[in-house]
C-alpha cells in the first residue's frame, strides 16, 4: 500500500497533574462506576429501547471504547478490573441465537437498534486490545460472532432480509450503516470472509437510502452538508468504517475518498472551537455560518470527539500535520469546554429539559452528575442547556450520548500525541510529562517540560542508545515561524526534522503566542437538501448569507480560542468596540485577575478603541457554572 502509516507505539506515559485530574474525574463518575456499568448492561435484558425508538443500547459500548483508550494511558489496575467485570456481564446477555439488542424481536431493526449493536461490538473489540486473559478473549470473540451472525442472517439483499438503509427511521439509515467499522474489525480478528462480504455490502448500499455518501465524497463536487443527509456524527462514523476497510483492502479509491471527505469537512464545516454544526447536530456549512443565530442547540460534543477520532485516523493515513492541528484545536476548546471539571450538576432543577421528568417521576427521578456537557455556544449563551442523547434508565436516573463518548476524546488526544513513522519519532502534541516507549526494540525516554498552551516554550529531552529522526509539529497558528534552541527559523512544512545522533537530544522549541483577530468568512448562497419525513422526502433549502453575520469578531492565542464570560465584568452580549480586521495582532497582557468560579488557563487584558480594558479568557474555562452567558464570537454592531 502506498501510504505513510504511523507505527503503533506501546508506551508508558505520565502527563502530570492536569491530565491525571481529568482521568480521576472520568473514573469517579463514569468509567470506574460499577453500578453505572451494571445499569448499562441491564438495558440489554430489559429492552426498553423498542418502546420509544431509544438508544440506551449505545451507552455501554460507547463508554467501553473510551474507557479502554483511557486505560491505555493510565494503566490503572482498578479500572482494568472494573472493565473486565462489566465485559463478563455483557457477554451473558445474548439470546440463544446470538441476538444482542435493547429492542424486542417485534421492534428490532428500527430506530437506533443497529446503531446500538454497533457499539456493543466496537466496545468489546476495543477491550480486546487491552485484555490479558486469553480465555476471556476467546469468549468475547465468540460473543461478537454470534451478534454479527444474527445481523448477517437478517440484513442484506436476500429473500426475507431487510436492507440496511431501511433499518432505521432516522437519517436515511446512516446510523445503521456505521456498523461497517466493527464488521471490518471482526474480519481482521477472525479472517472469516462473510464479515468482509457484509462490509462490502454496506459500502455498496452507500450509507443512506437513496444517497451514496462514499461516492459523493469521492466525486468531490458537493459539500458534506449537500449530500442529502447531514447528521455529522453518524456520517463521520461511516467514514471511520471506510478507513478500516481501506486498511484491509488497499483499494486506492477509498483512500482518495477519505482524504477528499476530510478536506471537505475542514474547508466547509469546522468552526473556530473545532466542532461542526451550527444547526443542531448537522453539517450545515458551519465554518461559514458560525455567527448565524440558531434557536436551538449546536456544537455537539459527540461531533467534537468523533471529529478528533476521524482526524487521528487521517493523521495515521497521511502524516499530514493539519489533522494534528485539528485535534489540538478541538481538544483545547470544544472538548475541554464541555468537560465538567467542577463536578457540578448541570441545570438540575432550572433546566427545562429536566423539569418535565422531575414532574413526571417526582422524588424517584435521580438528578445525575454527568462528566460532559453536550453543546457549546459560539454566540452569547449558556452552557448545559440540554443533555444530548438523553434517556431515562430503569432506576429513573438518566444518561446521555455525549457523557458516554467524552472519555474517548482524551484517549485519542493522548494516544496521537507521540507516534512513530519509518524514520523515527513524531511529536504531534506538546504535553507536559514523560513518555517511555520501545522503538525497534530499543528503549526511548521523552521528557517534555512546558506550560503549553499557556505559553509557547517547550523543552524536550530524548534519551536512547538508538539514533533516529525526531519530527516536531509546527502548529498552523505559528504560520511556519518558530525558534529552535533560541534561533529563529521558518518552514513551509507542518513538521521539522531533527536528527538524534547522540545518546541524549536536548532542544527547546518556541512559538510566538500572538493574540490574533478573526472575522466571519464571507459567502453568498448555498443550496442543500434536508431530510423532512423519515427517509421518504427531502426538501431543497437555500442557505443565504445575512449581513448580520458579519458583525462579529473572535480572538485566538496559539491554539486557544478566547472569549468572554459575564462574570468577568462585561456581559457576553455586549457590543464591543474593536476596530480590527481579520489577522490583526493585538497588544495584550496576561492578567492575574481572579473571578469567582473561573479557573482559567489564560486571562488576557486588551484595550478597545476608547482605551477601555476588556478581559478575555480561554473559551474552555468559561461558563462552567451553567448560569453565566459566554461567547466566542463577540458582537461589534447591534443586530
């Protein structure tokens, strides 16, 4: 295969207090909670989802995938024991014919049934990567086989079978088609051709009824929001499956398809905080419309994490630094912004989406502490207004899709931070801490000392008897300019290469962290298609540029998006008096001010036209009380 593929590294990592604090949070209230795991498994016995076309069945596998990625970093034996226990519980839920579902037989293969089965298979496949018990591995593979065989028997083109794109009344069956990924992985595990054949069938069906998303991406004439089905998270999940299929088959067309789709998302959908979807959870030309006011939720955490996962795959596939840049942007802004580090109960009694359940169930309703919020505002608004993927569990507690997927975001960020290619080590993310790894049988120790992204100075020490090349990513925000060991340099490439020839390589990398102004992108009119009623009808919709969308400004400093929080003295809906153009660099000073409830990575003071000081904070630290208004895009004229 003609591709640049990063080598998998098995590494021991210690990334210090900040990362450990996040891992502890996830363990305490999510991936280490035995009772929570038991509730997720019980849904496969109770089968509540068939009653409301629900998706409780996704919770277990989605959480397991993230938990396994976190374990690869933490190597926490307590976590391993918890995961092993719930895996043993899960592999007892199959019917005699291998069927595994949170839907009854009468309601199966509709709604989110196949989507949830996908996550059972995926969660177990990720667990196999960390499992140390060979006997248990065998039981798991047999369980996945049984699950898959039942699906293959019922879904397909044969007599009495149901087409996969007709197994859901949502998103033209796009959600069901994302089961492609675990089927390819199962083929890799077993070598059984029927699983590869089923994967090929899914690709041939095109991902959605009446819409072939893979061919549209390959043709590269339309933007993802114009495909006719625009659900961002589910669509990217289908392309993750195509990535796995490409690795097995080496069909060059699919590599081209993946690259064209990834570029199309970057060019048309990714917003300043690294997410997609200004309208609900949809691809909607978000990059250009991110200052359009939408009366509803947007910038979903599931989309953020899935985009990080897809970018990690594209980074492995291409070695292109733009995907490491994208992971960094999402992690430091959309992802950490959604993280519930304060361990607060989000909108307990005030939240309108919970009030009706409090009224319905009374004292039996259990307000639940979730590790992640579901949506992130770009214009003046509050966090935590709705729990994405909300479903009530049997004990009258609840959970959500974004809370389940969140752990995977941390795992992807840490796992992609240091990689290897045919020349040596590749450092994609600058994380304070130590990594020990094996490279071609030799021990390598990498020490990184940095306060990045608070500042741009990074000290790196690499110890090994082996000589090799060290590639260092030059972030896009640096525009190719950096200092290496104090000497100013420039590159047009996303990476620089330093040769390690002695036992110890010690170097300092430095980026200028300038506060840079951004204006909304200009555009005219875009026509797209949206699903209107089930999978039967679609309507042509005109997205038209409004002059009101131009009247905003945003600021970045390094990879961090800056914003305002009403607790910092100026309401987020204020019309700010900055006279700046896109790309302007501002004079600013780091501030040591303290604001109740805000633990900012960076606080800056800038001056407006009248010389008045405005305090900006890093977006991810703002709005964590779920009461204050925050904004990443600041109004510069009245609407």
